[in-house]
C-alpha cells in the first residue's frame, strides 16, 4: 500500500500501518488493550515484590517467585501482541516463532507448579484459567482453519485472529490468576489479624493484674501497720 491510510503519517513505514489505520480499528483496539496489559503487569509485579517483606506466612512466600515468573510471562505476551499487529518481516517473524512458545511455556509451567502447591496451601483455584485458555485457542483454531477461509479472508485475517487470541489469553491470565493471587498473597493472614486484635487486650489485662497486685500489697502493708500500732501503745503503758 503506497498511500498511507487515514490516521497514519506520510513518512511511516507500511509495516506499521495497522497501529494507526482508522479504517481497520482492530489494530488500534488491540494496541490499547496490550498497552494497558503491559502497564498492569508491570505495576502488579512491583506490588508483589514490594509486599514480600510484609508477608508473614512462609508458605505464601514460597509461591511469590512462581507468581513473579508468571507475571513476567504475561508481560511478555502483551508485548508480543505488537508483533502480530505490525506487518511481518524478518525480526517480527523471528520473535513470533521464538517468543510465542517460550512465553506460554513459562506461564503454563507456573500454573502447573502452583497447582501442585495447592495440595499443601489453600488458595484461589488455578483450574476458570487453563480451561478458558484452551477454549480461546480452540476458537482460534476453528477460525484460523475454517472461518477465515470461508469468509474469503484467509491471508489477511490470519494475523488479526492470532493477535486477538493472544491478547485475550493474556487478559485471562491477568484477570483470573494474577490479580486474585496478588490479593491473596498481600492479604493479612487470619492468625496475624487475630494476634493483632488480641495483643492490646493482653496488654490491658497485664496492666490490670499489676494494678491489682500493687493495691493488694498496699492493703496488706496498711493492715500490718494498723495491727502493730495498738500493741506498741499497750507495751508503753505497761
């Protein structure tokens, strides 16, 4: 395409027309969603790492590394979406083939590790995430193999279909796994909350006991002094 579409500059390479073409809004929509996912993944990673010193439960701490790796994989999937929005060339095709399998391998490996850890630690289930991911890719395969060809858009719709599936799966990871897990890890444990609630009561009870002991000792001393004073008077009279 020699003439740039509406929304794109004249000096822009045709490789990047999908990022700004107003007549084909799918690229702009996916670009906005992927950018939001990149920012959200980065912020959640910082929140998770920053909250690590405040996590009291050692079992929760053991899962933080897995969740950080999962966040990095999700961050990479959102970034990889841009490779499928722009046109294909040597660099984008290389990164597509290499990073696609690596990033999904990281994410699903972390899900598997967490699923094994759930046998020992209660937490949010990791089952609404792999199942929904499978449903997304089954729908993509049906559309890629039959839908695009039936609609007569086989070559031109292949990259948009894959980009939509990719960003949908990354959003699924973020909404159904990452956010609940970060909330679960950073939430104060029930035992810690119970100790924090009981501690002031313990302090008040200890002070009350000290006051009672002090008042009792003063009462005993006064009573002993009152018992000694008459005997001392009688002794002087005799």
